[in-house]
C-alpha cells in the first residue's frame, strides 16, 4: 500500500505541474498529454516485465495518479459538442496508439 501511495503522490504532482503549464482556456492540451504519455509508459512498464512492489509504485501509483479519466470527462463535458467529440476521439485513439507503441 505504501508503494501505491508514494507513487501516487509523485504522479499527482507531475499531472498538476503539466496541467498548469499546458492546459489553456481553449483546449486542455495538458490532460491530453498526460493521458497519452501515461498509456505509452504503462505499455513500456508491462512489456518490461516489472512486477511486485515496482509495478505497484510505477503502474498503480504513479501512472494511476498521473493519468486521469475524471478530468478528461469533465473537460469534454464543458466543451461545445463538436470540440468535445474531437477531444474524446483524439484522446482514445492516441491513448491506444501510445499503449501499442509502448508494448
């Protein structure tokens, strides 16, 4: 449990920092970035065969807190319909592609 908590602490800080720097009033590039990079890094982590405490720290903790589904949906909900559809499709497509590249 401590490995998840410590990893989550650092993942949340990293997501907050990126969001502060890259989310704009017109488009949430920071959230898009963390979700794509997080999918890619999780693919790498899985492919590398990391297990046990390191997987808890890196995968469940850091990447679980680094990526965000709830913020992504909230941001999409606040957008006009056409922009929201684009955002959802781009995030899903790029996330799957990022994970595939990592594997």
